[in-house]
C-alpha cells in the first residue's frame, strides 16, 4: 500500500485541481478556511493546503482522479456539524479538504413515487421544506438541520428525533450516486423499493464517513405529511416507567409515536437556568420527564383523544405523575425548545464528558442506573445529564463536572483528563448490555481506537478488507473510522 502524504501536496497537484474547479471552486484564504478546519466541539483544529468546492459530480470525480493518481489524501466535508472529527483534516496539512456545499440542487421530486433526488450539499431543512411544499414529509430531523447537509447526514448515518417511526438516515435512501476512490462514479440513483439484483452497494457508503467514497447525490424516501400532531410533556416515575409508557402509547394510538425523548430533572434545571424564555411545563418538580409526539394523516381529532386515554391509563398504573398536552403549535414548540436546548445549556455548567450510546430499549433503565452509580463512585459529585431518543434505545449520557468545583483552570483540566477512564467505565457497561458505543454520531477520529476495543475481530477484519479493496491507496479520509 502506498504511503499517505503527511506534508502539503506539491504545488503542481494543487494547480491541476484548481484548474478543474475554476476560480470560484477553491480557496487558500485563512479567514475562509478557519471555520472548515475546526471541529464542532473545538477538540480538533486541522490544516489544509487547499479547500476545493466542486460544482458538479463530474468535477468531484475529476478532482478525486488527480488525488488517486498523486496519492493525495482527501477529506470530504458537508456542513461540518459532526461531533467525532470525521470531517476535519489532520494537523499535518497533507490532505485537501473537499467541501460539497456547491452541489446543492434538488434534482427532482416525484410525489407519486414518494421520492426526491437531492445533491449532497442540500441543507437538510431545505429538503424538509421542499417535501412539505409537495405535500409530503421528509422525516429526518435533528438539531443541526438548519446547517447540516444531506451528504454528511448519509455519510454519518444520522439519527435524530424521529428514528422510532421512520428509521435512521440509511433507512431513508433508495439510491446513491457516489464518486469512488479511483474517480469512477457509481451511478445508482434509482427510486426503486424492490431491487434484488445482487449486493445492495449503496449500504457500503451509508455510515462510512467518506472513507470508501464521496456521496454526491441520493434518492430519498418521502412519506405522507401528517395532518394532526400532538405533543405531550410528561413526568414519569423513573426511566423504567418511561419505557412502559412508550409501549402504552404505541399501543393506544395505533403506533403513531414519532418521537419519544427522555430527560432528567438535571437537564431541565440547566435549561431553565441558562436558556432565556424557557419555562417548566409542569407545576411540580419531578426527577424524570418524557417529551413525546404522536402524528397521524387523519384530521378527525381522534389522535388527541387516543393520547389522552393512553396517558390516563399510564397515570392509573403509576407510570405517569403529571402531564401537559400542548394546546397549540406554539406550546409544542416551547416544549421542544427545552429538549433542543439541553446541550447548549450544559456548556455553561463546566466540563462535560459526553457519550452517545445505545442499548436495547428494554435495557435503557438498567443502563442509566448502573452507569450513573458507576461514574458517581469514581468521581463524587459528578452530574449525569441524561437524555435522548430512548424510543430507539439511544441515550446521550453526558457527565458534567461537579458543581462545587471551579469550572476553569486546573480543576477543569483535571476533570477532562479523566475522559478515557470514564469512557471505559461507561462503554464497558454498554458492551455488556450488547449495545453500541456510538448510536448516531459515528466514529470519525474521536472513537477510532474505541472501535477496535468493542468491535469483534471478525467485524474489524471485514471493515479493513472493504477499505483496502475500495481504497487501496488509503486516500479517502484516512485515519477515520478504521485503518486499512
């Protein structure tokens, strides 16, 4: 295998790439480069000799062909909202950064086939809006939807709040167009729901984080647009009661649950302290809460009644302590603002060691109890900030620094220095429960070594075989996900 460059590519290579994309398609301006080189959480700050912005699939392919010929590593980047450093170049500056923001056309929308064909640089919120204008729903929804791009969503197999009903990003794809590491183009933009003609090649690139090829366009599934949506903010006895409530509401509403979010009182308190304009939807204080949405294509009003009956039954069973149903879209938005603001609020509470994990839904309560006890015995006063999409088993188990410690200087540094120790405790518990150390954020650079510990040797060997086969010179986002 050829050695990957760890110094800036030769000027002749850069000039050839610049000629392909034209004056509007590249930059070396430090001010423009700066936001592209910093990872969302500020953990990694990379360097690059060239930011290239192709305007078409043909230009992407031509750039990659040069990179393959000259063994120049390339890092694909979408909206740069990822949390694992997967779209950030390394510090050595030997990679070019290929930004897909100019591939931003909605190529087609077919309401009768319930599909849209979109280029990788389309912003997720724009695709949601386009689907709505066609009286359809594109259900992928996450906090960064105003800036993240669909190519990055697919490359990382994004999750979000509606996975329970509609699945992960990979479940929303019918066809892909991908530039391969040798510059050839896999032209698979077919809007078929049944196609049994061999291997499902698109799945190789969904969740691969740009290590096997560059997604340039996709055929995406659409769904009927909901006509009625009801939101409830509910206090529950404990996480175990939340899981039982989920089953109750799914059965009582004809499986109409689209989102089911658990959060602890610690989360709510942080939001109320730091996010102006937020208010507690319930009168009393409780330890655990659920925020849920149910949706239906019917406009008869029966959904709200079904939800109310489910909540009453859960209250009679001792699962629910109190509940508030949104009386308007504005109230629903206010409830969801609490959930969406947790991560922002936590930034004001000192150092945070974050975990994006999943376990079987039936094990969620056990995980929360065991992991909380384990980290508390290791660092007295540590504050678990526990929330997430528990309807699909995904828990964001973020651990804030003890409140009585200074949140700057040496105490902050000492707390963050224990990251690997705490990660090992949490991830070992996840592994014992047959869970995943990365539910929706991916592997990138940050969990590169962790993957080797928790994936089986057979799985790692097969991943490496795929990487070597498709990218024999290791030029596609090297050092991310898995090494060949």
